[in-house]
């Protein structure tokens, strides 16, 4: 029975192939395809060029086993194909004399093809047909052991948002190969891994092994460094020289902060750049450096022009520097401080760094360009080497390993890179080579990271921070300098405005829970607008007596004169919010409330203090992020299409535009929480509610002037998970935001603690002597 099923599977797979080049008839001079004739290129050429009738349609490179489609104009229904990777054609076609002749004379050193998925199925079918065959053992060895297959070489990857291209453009979802460092079955891997240099010495053998495995699996690796490409302490010395030279999938080396972009595809001492090098320092700029050096010499009291150097050459220096005295008494930090001040005074945006090596050598250097200026150049170089990525690479296909404390400005520019579409790059923070090694190991499934708990309010603040930064530029600290652009956090973020806004949010959340609780109990007279406004006022001025839970620090802050001067306006705004809500949602209160509210209600947040925990997992490193969500009110509604889970959220702050609401990741958080809390995902991969499959989820955010909602299918909700994860990872790596968040939290905690201490301290009454003294 099993044998017949496997045979049926084999026949079905072949019947589904619209075009199977492995089965094409061969003849001298070409390959016949649907009546057309495809000539084979001569020695040194690596293309199959259509010369006959255009009857071949190729929508997906995976359909022909990984032959890549270059981004060139179509000729009828045919595109030009290139053969760049081992196993890029099915086994049958690879064995053709014409193809073998091409590979033999090509000089590219292409290996024999890796078995494809079709080969694997056929082998299993043949093995099971033998007398006495152990079908179960054969199946386990074929599909679980990964002993002979690296997946479909160059085949399309199941990546977020799209399918990978050929030529190694998409990483195989199984990823394994014949060495011990292979990835686990069905382990998702990125299409591009960008490693920003955080090395203090040569890369470890384990890191090199990880990178080699990713390259074998078709993942493109990009090494970005401020170092020179060759020589001592260069990209070559710390990493590149340890890697194999590859022609099909070479490492892209971005050196000199992006001034040079080349591929590690040959043994050439000076490989041809993928794009033209940026020009180095001009002679006028070098002369300015010399004048500054002379001025600094006189100022800090050392003499003698230091010996200059330029890299890659003194004629076109992308890095300029000069040796400094080895004298132990030499003030190197003072030299750098004075030199950089002189550069700034002359309007030059360069900055020198002083290096003191273990052998006693001391020198300063500066670079002709900054990495943040060369984001576009990096991707231009990547697309030059891998043209199949040009049209379909998305930001969510890229994993960036970087130290946000050193590359903050570059990470900001990634999001605005126009050549790459999508919602967001996956950014994983790395402080050094050990972190890079661990991250690459996690991508390959060799190790795991601990879970990270993410505060929902912090994530919401981060999205607001990103919006503000996009509109106004970089954040400036109070009292900080800086020229051009930038913004100061508005006054509304100061302590009292922040605390009053938070206090209002707590009370509105509480009063809405009370209103719906009364409606559920049938006590409509206590849930009228007038009764609710009266309760809200008493809650505002007497929170403790009304059972509102607030911290002792906030209770103490309420006693301050500044709070009392501001609170009346906040209370009136809260009353307006409540009136507007009633006018929109309870037009004829209490008519129809029983069937429209009570009959649909599942839960109120006040019923349970337990939040729904949602896990978002990075698709590449496997790191899990846990977010706790508790919708204010939940319902189960129905229409002719089936069940609808409904979540209600109350918002008293800034109202978004409708387009901003549609892009709000918090909508996905709440929708995901509804599925997780009230649905059931079964073995068939579908979500169920009350034994009915495929519920929809509606999320409603109630603002002051309107209610905004979005209804999504379970597939839509889960498709946005990658976007949420990318935002979380970006936040975790955004040092500027994290520093600001920590600073604000510390300030608010300190201020609140001071207010609480002041309230708790006994009041001092003036003595009689003091009264007499003041009266004299």
C-alpha cells in the first residue's frame, strides 16, 4: 500500500511539471524545447540563449531546478538564462553531452549537480519497490536524515513576503549539506546576511564554518567594514582570507566604509570592484590636515611633522593618517580632542581616531567617507553581483548583524533605502565577534537564544518615536548642541503632562469596564451617560475611595500644585471623550443593548488580570519575543461568512490618520492575542472557534472623535507577524531610543519617588519662637 502511494506521488509530481528540462530530447547543436531550438554557448560563455520559437514560459526559477532568470528584457515568452551554481539544472539535463562539454570548458569549476527533490522522491520510490525493502526506514533516511541532499540547489526559498530566485538567490528552507554544520530541516534562512565588522582579531574557525555553510545553502553574505580590503589588519586578514574563493556565490566585501565594494571570487591581489570606487581625499583636504597637524603641534607642545600614510595608496587615500610619538608622556587623547575641534572649526565633517598598538606604535587616522552615506552603494554592489535580487529582494529577507552603538546612523539609513522594498530589515545586535558567531549559529539551528520579554507600552512608544524621528530628524537632548535638523521632545513629554495623560488613560480604561459590567448585569440606570459622568468625576478626585488602583508615587504627584493647576483641563477632555463614545455606540441607550452588547460579550479585562502572552519569533535567529496583551473588551460576533472575534481598545491620546492606523503594528498585536486567547490552532494548520474553521478577527480602537477598525483573516494576521518581529528587533538594537527610554524612566521614577517621600514626611509646624521672630 505504501509502495503504491509513493509511486502515485512520483507520477503526480511529474505530471505537475509544466516544463521539465530533465526530460528534454537532445540533438546535436541544441536542446529541443516545445519545437524550439536552444543553442549552447561556447567556451567561457555561461548562458543558454533562445534561438527558436518562443514556447517556453518560466514564472519561477524553482520550476526548472534553480536556473536563474536575469533581469533582462523578454524575447517573446522567453528570458535569457544563466548557469551559475552547481546543480542549477536537473540531473538528466546536466548529464547531456552538450552541457557536460560546456562545464568542462567553462573553467568555473562547477561541481556535479546536487540531487533535486524530484530525484529524492524517485530514489525513495525505487528503493521501496525492491523485494524486502523497509519502506519506513527508507522514508526516515530520505526525509529526516538529510544524508544525501542539500535541498533543490538554488531553488526558491520560502521567505517572508516572497519566493527566492535561482543562482543561489533564495536560501533553501532545509538548508543542510554534507558537512556537520548543516542547518536543520525546514530551518528558514535569510537571502542576505549583512555582517558589520565588530572584530578585534581574526574570525574563529567556527564562525568561518558557519559562513561557509550559509554560502553553501545559497545565502548571500556581505561583510561591511571600515578597514582596508587587503593588507595588515584588513578585511582580508580578519575574515576573507579564511573563506573559500567562490564564483557562483562569493562573499561581497564592502571595505573603507563603503568606498570600495568587491566580490571574493578570485585570487587577484586587486580584484575588480563591483562598482566604481569612491574618490579618496583631495590634495587640498590633505593639505588642510597638515596645517591642522602643525597647529596642534604648537598647541600641545610636540615638534616634527609625523610620517603620513594613505590607504589603499597615498595617491588616492580612502584612509589618511600619520604616526604619532611613542613617548609615554604624549597626550594622545588631548591631541585627538584638539585636532577634532580644529576640523569642526574649519567646517570639515571628518573626525580622527587615535590607535595605540601593542607593539608601541601610535597613530591617528580618518576616513574619506562615512558608512551612513553609502547604504545605496552597498545594495548597488550586491545587485551587480546578484542581479536576480534586484527586482524581488525585500527588506524582510535581509538579516543585519551590527553593533547599534557604533552603527546607529547606518541602521537608520537602511529603512530609507529605496532600492529595497518591504516592511523592515531584521537587525540583530552584536557587540563583538562572539555575538556574530552565536547569531550565525542560531540561524543554522546550532544554538538557541533566551526569550526576551517586550513591554507593549515601550513598543508603542518606539513606533511613535520612529514617526517623530522621520518627521523632525534626530532626537536632541535638552541643552544639547548640534547643527541642522533634529528635534526636542515636546513639552507634553515632560513629567506632569506625561503623568496626567497616563492617569487619564487609567481612569478611562476603568470607567469603560464599569459601564459594560453594569450593562452585563442589567443595571442600565447605573450605566447611563449622566451616571457615568458622575462616577468619572468622583474617580478623578477620589481614586482611592472609588477603588482605582494607582501607584503611591502617582497618588503623591496628584497633591502637587502643578498637577492641580493642569488636571481640570484633562478631566474635561475625558468627559468629552465619554460623551462622544456614547453618541457613537449607544445612540438609543438602553435600547438594543441586550442583544448587541450582552449577547456577544466574551470577556472584560476587569474579569481577569491575566494577560494573553504572544510569542513572536525571529525567522532567522529563532529568538523569541514575548509580548503581553489584554484587550479591554472582547466579543464573538457572526455574519453569513462565519465567526468574528472582536477586540475593543480605548485610546485617549493622539489620534492617528487612517493610513497610520492601518500600518499600526499594535493592531496586529491585539488581533494575534484574540486568536491566541480565544481560538484553537489544530493539526491541519487552521484556527477554530466553536469547532468552526477560519474565524476572522476585528480590532476596534476607540478614539475621541471616531472608532477605527480593521478586520483580518487568520492568514493576514499571521502574515504581519514578521513585521512585528522586525520592529521589535529594530527597537532592541536602537541605542538612541533605548538610552532615551531608560533616561526618561529614571527621571520619572526619581521625580515620583521624591514626591512620595515628600508626601510621607510629617508636616512641620512653626514653633512659637519662630512666630515671634517672624513678627519682629
